[in-house]
């Protein structure tokens, strides 16, 4: 099927490939955040438990939005653990870490995703893909806020 949404095929496919990376990172961070939500213990339990629930809920919604944008660009979205593992920069979480280490690691993961989003924004902007630029702006804002909140908790 031919897709003609005003974005050149090469640009459209390149943007979708970048979004696949973002989806893998987002899904991996979702799993890690939920892991830490389930397994945090100690004096920070309540605050970390509540914050991670808010964050994994937001990440779940983001996963769907990113995957749908990939499909709108005419590319299949990855959906398996192996596909995500091959694309992500987010490492698995260790549920045996203390709360402080969990929070610091999650903050660093959000910052990693922020750094990976920035070049994608430039690519989408150059291609005139305003919908992807808007999606990436929203993701950048969400990850920067999450990193800030986690860093503030870890201080």
C-alpha cells in the first residue's frame, strides 16, 4: 500500500525506526518501573511506591501512543521482548536494590531517553512531521519531569 501523507518515504521510514527505539526504551522503562514499584522496601516505600505507580501508568499510555504513531507512518511496531531488548538502552532492574538506588537508576533511565529523543525531534522536524514532533515534545516533557522528580527524591 502506498502511503502519501506529505512525508517522503525515506524520512517516514527513518522516523518510524527512531520511534521503534523510543517504544523499546519506553516499554523497558515501564517494566523496570513496575518492578521497582512492586519490590521497593524500607523507609521510602510509600513515596517510591506511589511515584512509580504514577510513572508506570503514564508510560503504559505512552507505549500505545508511540506504537500507534509508528503504524500511522506505515511501519510495523515491535512488540516482543527480544525486539525491545535489541533496541533499548534501558537495562533490567534489580529488585534487590535499596529504594535510593532504585530511584537514582530510574532518574538516569529517564535522562537516557531524553538524550535519545532529541535527535529524533530534529529528524521529524526536518521532514515536516509535525505529529511526531508533537509526540516527541510530549515524551520529552514527561521524561524530564519524571527525572527531576526522581532526582529530587534521591537527594
